[in-house]
């Protein structure tokens, strides 16, 4: 499949060396932010070497949250960084996994599309990767591609080869290679050590890529000779070797990148000398580092207690709401498996995030019960809505009310798999994914909070509220305040006692932006203040 040469479109490839997890995603997103600030239309893509087809089945405790796009792609949390930094809505084509491409190559082979040829990683997989890059780049001025993992990882070699070949496809002058390396500080000798970074750059050269810029991550500010040394050993010009020590907030990184040599690299590469307009970023950072006179605490009733990445978008949405309301937000982790009323009492508001499986569910039901009883501000997200419905039904006297996810035989299945969907539970076939419309009840708290009559939110769930129990749910203190346009599916519930108790079957956290909090989160922080 020969692809047309795309004229004038620019591509930036961000790879990593030494360690993964040193901020390649933030670096890629920040480069995009600077290009946007120069007026470019930017697109961005993550390539991950996993053999998974998507991130839907990855364990969030290991991989962090599963980020869901508007078209229902289940992706890596880096897409969340991209959306928050670049204020874009991404889709499946922005998340490319080896597993998905291999599946496609093998399906093409079975369909006889290779005309009798031997099907190989090079060129067939590498071509599929390059096609996926061009597809994701379509329509933008500059397309940024982040390659997951570190260069030299066995499983990532096809991607590195593909981005090298890509320069042949579109012209080397239209490709910019940025390598992100880590330089450790050795406490005993009080020295920054560049050897691992030199080796990583050597590895990249070994695969035929001499980068145009190097981002050097350090834990603390490093002396200039570090950049000089890396420049000397890698052949990258010194002003394109950029030091990036840890920032106090990730949203400072676009400002650091713009103030660094990368800015000139980008100007030369795009032929656009225009100074980036960084007002948006200055405002975002100012709102974050400001000392707030007012503080609220939000209890996050969670089951994964040791990894913030698992609830990344929820935490970012809470923080963004705090910045917008000019309030400091203390996030208090409440272990759903051990939680009691004492834990709920201590905080100003409660948030029950999404989740799958029964672990910690009794504690989450207890949180919703407490919030209903004592008018504690509550935001329920997906599972957080379902446990609220269970709590209300139990308050109304249906003691065994449950979701069939946790008790398949319950007589009072207030949350269930709808008729026609049963039996498909483990096929992935019944997950409701991506954007769905909802209509909000006129005059309801959610309608007021959104300031809208109809909304669109992203979904990722399988079970639905059973409206046959509407009466019990209402008796227990909740009203259904938003549904799918046809009224079949419950999308929002809220308390009928005037407190800020709101829950949604969707995942509003994915739409929050650092300078644009989501109304439901802003509403929670606002209520917590009162
Ligand atoms: N486990 C529930 C369901 O599948 C909730 C999912 C979620 O919170 N994302 O419907």
C-alpha cells in the first residue's frame, strides 16, 4: 500500500531513553501546546508497543486509568494529558497499539490482500504503522507522535524503524525527532551522571535516527555542562539540548519548553518565527501556585489506594474545579474496603469514582448512604451512581437491593443488565462506550449546574439503573434527573432534599480542562465550601 507524500505537513516524533515514565507524554503535549500558541493546528498520537488491542482490559493498578475518547476508544492515560493540554477531543486513531495493527495485518493476510507475498514485520507492520500515523495526522499542520516505552525495548523496535522510514516517505525536512532522556543525580558524589543518556542516544543512532533535539529530565536543576556533555557525545547542537528539571506543576512545562532552545528548534522546523502567545498557560499556572485562603476537603472513596494514576482524570478535574473557584482542594483518600461513617464525617464532600467488580462496593454504598442521610455534598461517577441507587433502594426498605454485577440472584436488581443484553457480559459486546446524549429534567439540580437542557458525556459501563424500581429509589431520597433522549436509560440522579448530591452514569472527568472545569466538579467544590 503506497501512501501519497503529504506536502508541507510536519511530523514530530517523541521517543524516550534511559527510563520510561520520566515525562515523555507531558513533553510531547507541551511541545504541542507551544505550537498551538504559535497558531498551528496540532494533532497528536500515542503509539504503544503492547500486544493489547486497546487499553480496556489493562489493569488500572498497573497502567493507570483507562481514558475513554468521544468515539469510545479505551486508551492509555496519556491521551488524557493530550486532551487536557491541547484542549482537543481525540479518537481511536490517536491511540495506536501494536496489537491493533498486528490484528489488522493478519486480517489483511487472511483476506489475501498481500498478493502472495511473505508477510513480515518490515515492511508490512512498519507500513501499517506509517499509515496509522498519516491517518491520525490528517488535517493538522503539525502532528506529534509519542512512542511508548524506551528505544531499544524489543517490542518497540517496529515503531522505531517505522518512524525512521517515515522520513523517507514524507521527507526528512518534514520530520523532527525529539529524544527525552533522564539524567540521574548521584547523592554520594553529588554529581549528575550523563552516561545512561549518552548510551540511550547511542542506541537511537544505532537505529538510524539522529535526533534534532534532546530533552534532559532531571529531578533538580542541573549545571550547564550537563547539556554540553550530552551535545558533544550525541552530535545534537547544544542549544537543542534542553534541560527540564521537575516542575512544581506539569502545566508549567509548556512555559519551560517555550523559554528553552526547543522554541527556536520549532521555529526553524516550521519556518515560523512567531513568538508563542502563552497567556493561557501563564493564567493556568498562576491559578495553581496561588495560595488559596479557602480550603475544602474531598473524600475520594477508592479501591486502588496506592496509585494516583488510577484516578488521574478525576483528580485533575477536582483540582481544576478548585483553581476555578479559587479554593485549595485537599484530596483525602478513603479506602472503600475499610471506610466507616467516621471517615465520611471528616471531609467536606464525597466523591465515588467509577469501578468494576465488587471489591470495596459496601464502603461505596455506605458513603452514598451517609451523604444522603447527612446532606453531605456527593458526586457519583458511573459506579458512584449505581451505589447511590442501591443505597436509596435499601433506605426505602429493599434490604437486598443490589446490582446484578455484585449479586446476580438479588430479587431487587435495582442495577442490572437490560433484556436483550444478557449473556454477553464477558464479551465486551455490551459495554456502552464513548459519547451519548442525555436530556436533563427541567428545573433539576443537574440542569442548573450544567446550565443546559441536553448534554453529551462519555461513557464506559455495562450495567443500567432498573427503572422498575423508580418508586423505591425516590422513596430512598433520589430522583432521576437525566435520561437518554428516549427515556430508556438513566443518566443522572440527584437528591430530593436540596443538598448537592449528584451522580451520573457517564464520566464527566474526561471533559474537564485545567482552565475549564467541568460544571459537576465545580458544583461539588462550590457546595463543599458552603
Ligand atoms: N461496573 C459498572 C458497570 O459496568 C460501573 C462501570 C464504571 O464505573 N465505569 O456498569
